C-alpha cells in the first residue's frame, strides 16, 4: 500500500508560484496590474501588510540530530564486540592465565546522503507591493526566510521518515512484531501498550543478541518510542500514560507520534502491512550535519529584476545495526 508519506516524498517541494495570491497570475513573471485584485494602487493606503510564511512541522527525529562535522563528508560509528573470559585454573602458568583476546571491531560508515537546495525568488514589483515603507522590509524578509526555513524543516521531516522507516539490513526475528489487532479494532490499546512495555522495559533492558541485526550482546539505557497518529486516541493514551509512569520505568523512555511512516522498501515480514510503531535505542540513529550544513545565499538577477534566496543543506543519515531497534507492524 502507499502511505501519505510516499506522496509527500514524491512531491516534496510544492509549486511556489503566487497564483493563489493574484488571480490572473500563473507564475512570477506574468503579473498584470490592471486585472489583478492586488493592484498596487489599492496597496498605496495600507500602512502595514503582514506577510506570513507557511506552518512548520515539529520533528520527532530532531532528537537524533548530532553536532556538525568540523571537516570531511562522512562519519563512522563503531563498536567493540565483548571479550569472553577464559576458564580459571589456579595451576596454569601466568602466560596462559592472562592471555588476552583481541576483541572484534565492527563499524558502519555513512557519507553525505541528503543534499538539497531550496530557491525562493521574489521580483521587485512583488516586493514593493508588500513593503510600502522602509520599516516593512523586515516583515517581508522574515517571511521569505520563514518560507525557506519551513520548506527545509518539512523536507527534513519527510526525509527522516523515509530513511528511518526502512531498516538498514535484514531485521532479526526478535525485531519484528505483527499486531493481531489494528487501531480500529477491539483490543488494540491493550496489545500495543503490552508490546511497547515488553520491548522498552523488558527485552531491551537485559543483554541480548536478539534485537539487533549485528547479533551483538546489547542492552539499552534509554529508548525512544514513535507511533503512528492513529494510535493517539484517548483510551489508548490513558492506558499508555498509566503504564509508562516515570515511577515505573527502569529505562528512560520518550513517546511521540508521526502522521505516517513510509512504506518499507525492504524487510517487511510476511503477513505484515504498514508500520504502526518503532522502539529504538537512542544510540541507533544519527542525523549529522556536514560542515556548514545549513547555509543561506542570495543572487540578484538584473535581467529579471529579481532576487533569489538559496537555502542549502547537507546531512548524513546513519543507522547503527549493533543497537536495539524493533518495528511493530499492522497485520495485513
């Protein structure tokens, strides 16, 4: 099935023409003052025009944002495998008793995999419509930057869902859970809360090789739980908040919701449908900005009598397979 996130990802950047503001204008170059409802003469007596940028989506995935790189365009996340102790023999020689092991060292390297540029062009006549006085230029510039910033934030939101909804590699059996009840069915609240508690406060609490693809002996000290918004109904949230009362928790857990997950391109178990929730060790996911990962530049075009503002951003998304993560699926 195709989710709403797929549609957002396919059409990430909306058509930024101003046809919605000026009735007879199909693009920024086709303004006809005489037939427009926003005639410049009508604007002459307006003391202030408030121009707003689009709304910004708060991102659950911001918690995985790391410090920017000082140089380079890639990062490595690595872990030492555990060292097993040898059998103790009080009669053995020192060379045997204290013979060391060389621990295995596994690593994953992520290089820059998200590189985008948002361009917002404004023509002089449009600028003059909304900046009637010198003092108003600040409002208009703030709106332009808000437009660019909102596009960037929404793009990061959808890119995060697209990347982290798709497990890196083949999931272990213990990382997959298919629900028997879906959000609109009886028993869903009890089953989902029990599943979340089982992963976050039971399975991830003790060392185990069952909940990460690298089969590392891993325990989690803090986890993040992310759920689809269909689960956010009062009966479920009441049970969830009672169960995940801070007084009861041994492992710190944060819980949030997304409007949708992306359709997994790999690793979807037999009999499963869309993703309903994810329980993840906070060391598992990283979003790392490149050096000067977010920059804003402007370009003046004399021939078009316009100025274009470019917001450029570059990130490395990474997924460390030696830390715990579990995906909870709806049944098909």
